[in-house]
C-alpha cells in the first residue's frame, strides 16, 4: 500500500511540530543551566556556551571519535544480543504459561540485583573489556525485553487466532501473520527502553571498569576536575542516544503505530 | 446429497460435556439456521464442524471445497487496512499477490463497501462497516460453505436487516450453503431454508423445520406468520429463549 500524498505531508508536518516542541524544551533546559552556572560559578557548572565549545574541541579530535565509537559499538552490540535473546525467550515463554510462571520469580531476582553488583562480578570475570560492558548491558536490559515479548504473546487477542485458524492458517502462519504483529505493542516499547538502558549502562560500566570509551573519558575528566570536558561528554552521550532513537526507534514506531494515528491525527482524539 | 454431515458428535471442555449425540446434515445450496439459548453449545458445534476443534468422538464429513467463517465480533486485525483485512484469507490460502487486488475489490463490492473505505483502518470504521469488511473477507476466498456465528447480534435492528438482506442475496446468487447460528428466531426465519434447534444442554439436535420457499423470495409477512406460529404452537421452539447465565461463555 502506498501512503497517500497528503498523509505523508501530514506526517512530515507532525514530525517538524514535535521537533519544534523538543527544541523549545532544550532551550528551556539551557536557560536553567545558565542560571545554575551564574549562581554557582564555572568550577561547579560550566556555562552551556563553554560546554558546547568543549564539545566542539572534542569533535575536532579523532581520538574522541574513537572513544565515542567504542561506546556506541558496545551499546549497539549489547542491545542486539538483548533484543535477539530477550525476544526469542520471551516469545517461547508467552506461548508456554508454565515457562512464564517459572521465569517470573527468576526475573524478579535478576532485576533485584543492583547493576553495580553485576559490574563488579563482570570485572572479576572479564576484566576491563568489551565483554564486561556487554554482560552488564545484557543482564540489565534482558528482563524488560523478555517480559515485553512474553506479555505481548500472553495477552494477544485470541479471537484473531481463532479467525486465522478458521481461514486455514496453521500454528506457524498464525504466529507469523497474527501473533508476531500483536506482540509489537508491548515488545516495541520494551526494546526502546532497552536501547536507552544499553547506552546508560555502557557508560557506567566503562567508567567503573575503567574500560575506555565515553565512560573512561568521564573518569579522566573527574580525575582532572575538568568539569567542562565531563559535561561535554555527557552532552555527547545524550546526543548519540537521541541520534540513534531518531534513526532507529522513531521510524519503526511510526510504521507500527500507523493505525493508531488513523484514529487520533495530531495526537488529538477526533 | 449432503455437503456437511455430523454424526453422533460429542465434545467436552475440560471434562465437562458440552455437546453429545449431535446429528446434523446440510445439503448443497442449503442454509440451515441453528437456534438455541445462549451457552447451549452452538459456537462449539460450529467450531467442531469447521475443524477448529477436534470432537471427542463422532464422525464428521465435509463435501465442500472451501469454507469461510463470520464471527459475532468482526475479528479484524486493527493494524491492517480494510482491504488488507479482506485479503487475509487469500494471503493465508497462498493466492498470488497479483491476483488478490481484483478479488478484494470484487468481494468489497459484494459487501457494498465503498472503494474509499478500503484504505481505512478498522478504528475509522463504524460497527456495521467492520462487519461488512468481515463479510467481504469471507466472500473473497470464494467459499462454497459459510459458517455464520451470530454475526449480527451486536448491530442495531435496521443495520441487522440490511446485513441479513446482504447474506440472503449473496448466498442465493452464488448458491452457497451455510450454517447460520443465531438465537433470534426471526433472523433464522429470514435467512434460512431450514431451522434446526439445539438442546438447551447440548444433548442433540431436537429437530428441524423447513421454511416455506427460498429465503430470497420469502415475504416479511410470511416470515412473521411463521415465527408467530412456531412460538405459539410448535413444542420444538418452547425453550429457545431460556437463559441460564451459568452456561453463557
Ligand atoms: N474454551 C472453552 N473452555 C471451556 N468451556 C467453554 C469454552 N468455550 C465454551 N465453553 C462452554 O461451553 C458451553 C457452550 O458454549 P458455546 O458453544 O459458546 O455456546 P453458545 O455459542 O451456544 O452460546 C458453555 O457452557 C461455555 O461456558
Ligand atoms: Mg456463541
């Protein structure tokens, strides 16, 4: 189905509109930041302008690109493992209530362990390497994705299953045509959440495990009491996350939620 | 020659018997209405007959090529447009993509859907339009047998009448056979050639009565007279409006 031209124009306008709102919020944040800077001085909080200058300085240095690239690679590969394993396990658990019942308490235990404890364990097992960071990402983000996938299958609309069966669909086609698509309503928010978690946990694990990347750079900035560089790295980390969200998450979400928007154009109920 | 035959069919859910001793035969080109109070096992019977659930015992023989089913709620995929929903049966039957468009358009026209509605999502359609989409989805697979499971119960009276006319028209035109489940005797008398009554506790088909003439030619007054006579004098229909909440699914 090709989307109609006015429909597409409407979506672009809507996108710009949401961008406008985002920009307004960013400037509000910058204003508060500036106020904080003026109240506490440059040693506590560098001004937004100086921070941006520090970002520009880092952006001119190929070494910082390598650092950011390392963190990005770790976060994305960790997320890929989480997405693949969590979705597969969750789908199985969704179809098998016994498995889900067994998995629930395990998940509760897993989620109860503080991430910092995992970092310590992973450091002991793998030292300051990619594996440490990925392990911590997997352990912190897997439960969310697992539950998202399992929930989607377990709460699916069974009347649709019955309907597809009446039209001659076997179990596999029912899963591919009906089940999988219904799962996206809970799986997709879980994946988006996991992606954000992957980034944050990657930076944290790098910092604590002294594993290089943005986290390592933050640790160095702390040692040198270089608040401008530290803030610059924070800005870069947030910027990376936002870039990935807009490149990856939003386009998929727009496609999945097309039918929801049909009922509520411009986010307002007709 | 019967196109669908159930012999001594029995079914139980979790050990609780729902159907037993069911004998029913439907001839080619014949629409049989199945009536009975809520919870007596009508849907279960249809699901067994359509092969959605395996009966505990009994014999089932089907002489038709392809069936379709229309449910009480339209059971549309909310994420797909009306035309994608109509095409689902074709997709599942592995009809090539290039041939689906024409079949969808034809079925939509039969169900009196406007071409402009085909690109809409179910949330944008009214209840009646959604049920039309479900009807078009059933017609698109070009079935020679249709199961109707109380398809119009959720619609208001005027809309229900138009939908019944649609069913009567398309079935008589194509000579389709079908099992039309309803708990409304008046609806049964409009759309069917014959009305069968299921026992309140699912213990067999109590009997069936042929209706005068073909559904397409039957006048409203003939329908009303028949229903009045059936409810007043025919012991077969004495219990069809009984309700036992405990048995309603
Ligand atoms: N999936 C199920 N599991 C257990 N009991 C069921 C199930 N479906 C229906 N029943 C029971 O079987 C009986 C017949 O149900 P049903 O065939 O839906 O009746 P009807 O369609 O005539 O209203 C009801 O008592 C209902 O509670
Ligand atoms: Mg029913």
